[in-house]
C-alpha cells in the first residue's frame, strides 16, 4: 500500500491527461460514428478507472494520516 500511495498521484494525473486527449479526439471525430463510438467507450472506461483511483487515493491518504499520527 505504501508503494501504491507513492505512485497513485502520477496514475491519476496520467488518467486525467488521457481523458483530456480522448475528449479532443472525440471532437475531431464527431462525424465518424464508428471512431466516435470507440473513443466514447474508451473515455468512459478511463473515467471509471480514474474514479476508482481517486477513491483508492482517499483511502490510502487516510491510512497514511493514521500511521503518521501514531
């Protein structure tokens, strides 16, 4: 968990960058239904993963605070 805590902020930043890039690609491919569908699905998956990482980050942060408080 300590190792994960040390890298999770980078993971979150990477996912946020990926989502921003996907949003740009979605706008560029607005007329290509097949590509738009693929990009939208990929973006939804990235957003779900980001939400999971943020929840995990909150848990690890709270755990870290408890450890430091002891």
